[in-house]
């Protein structure tokens, strides 16, 4: 049987060994955690930079001070080769089924005269009021999103009218 002095020495050696082991383990663990923290800082900085660049590169189209227009078909006919009358780029909105709308298209400016040149079969007609050129000043649309609604109107010569609706 071991004496109390011997037991104390063994306990001391045991605790001393455990303390050294845990200090080394603690030191290793701390170094590992600090290295992870440093790499996490690098990853966090990179992700934050990517987020900032993404947010800076995403601009709304309204920020460009332009007009965004789509066309809505409120007639019972299929409209082909839809174009805006005052569009100098001659953008073709394509074919539009009844009670549907096209996608938006961006314009730097557009006169506030709602008129389109749709086609049905081989017939090209005009929807909207007919304003002879250079008769009076036509104001411009203010920047924003609009839907040019084409609808039946028996009062006009072509039987269709159009109006801009601010979205």
C-alpha cells in the first residue's frame, strides 16, 4: 500500500502531467481557433466585398431617367408586329394575344401621345389619336413604367384607341 506522501507525489505527477497536456492542448486549440478566425475574417471580407459590388452594380431602370413601356391588348384580336408610333428605334414587341401584355422595353424618352401601329394579318392600322406632325408640341412622358393599353373605340377611324397607364 502506498503511503500518503507517495500518494501525494503520484497525485502531483498526475495533475502536473494533465496540466501540461491540457495547456498544450489548450494552446493548440487556441491557435487552431485563431487561424480559423483569421481565415473567416478573410472570407467575411471577401463576401462583404462581393455583396457591396453586387449592390452597386444593380441599378433600377428608373435611375437612368427613362421610360419603360409595355403594351396591353384589350381587344379580341391577335395583334402582330406591335410597334410604338413615335419609337425611333422601331422596336418590335412581337405578337400579342387578346387580354395579354408584353414585356417592358426601355426608352430614353417618349412623347405623351399614346399610339401604336399593330398589324392583324396583312392589315396595318393605328391605335390611338392621329396627330398630324408639327401641328403642336407634344409633351414627353415623365420617367417611369407605363402600359400602353389598346382597346376598341368606334369613334376613331381605325376603330381602336390607346392610352398610357402609369404602373
